[in-house]
C-alpha cells in the first residue's frame, strides 16, 4: 500500500507550487521532502512539460525556487501545523513548506489601521 500526498510551497505572492507524491506506508516527513526535491529537480531538467507529468504544477520548472533554506531550517509542517522531520505521514496529508514572513502581521495590521484613520480624518476635514 502507498500514501498519496501533496506538497505545497509558495515561493512568492500568488505563486503556489504543488507536487503530488506517492510514498510507501511508514514514510516520514523528511523522506517525503527528499522525494519532492528529487521530483522537483527532475522536472526542471525535463522542461515545461516534464513537471506536469511528474505530478507538479507548471510553475515549478525553475530549479532555483526549491526552498532549500526553509527545509534546512525545518520550516515545514502538515496541514498548517509545524511538524518534525521524523513525523510519520498518513494517506492524504498536505505537506507545507513555509517561507519567512516579510512583515510581522501585528505591525502590518497597525499600519493599515493608521492609514485608514488618516483617510477617514482627511475625509471629515475636507467637507
């Protein structure tokens, strides 16, 4: 019996790379990442049509996009929750590789609030 898995990674805003993986029962997250890396680079060497045949989306044809730093730093998980490399996988798992945040969400929220407040106060003063 085998496990059907999906690995997803967003290298930039609105760019999602997806790789379908098939591994034997009892496989770990680290083994899945290694398999995904092999498929990733094999698809890059095959060209634009190779990645689709290998079970990934058309955007993953750039080998430079493989998130080696994130994988090395253990920035990955299952279904939105951090997980260790030795975690045993289950059929249907969604493996996610996380990229670092560019802005702290709390800081971004405060900045948006300030800008809305400025717009609102400018609208009142102009009337």
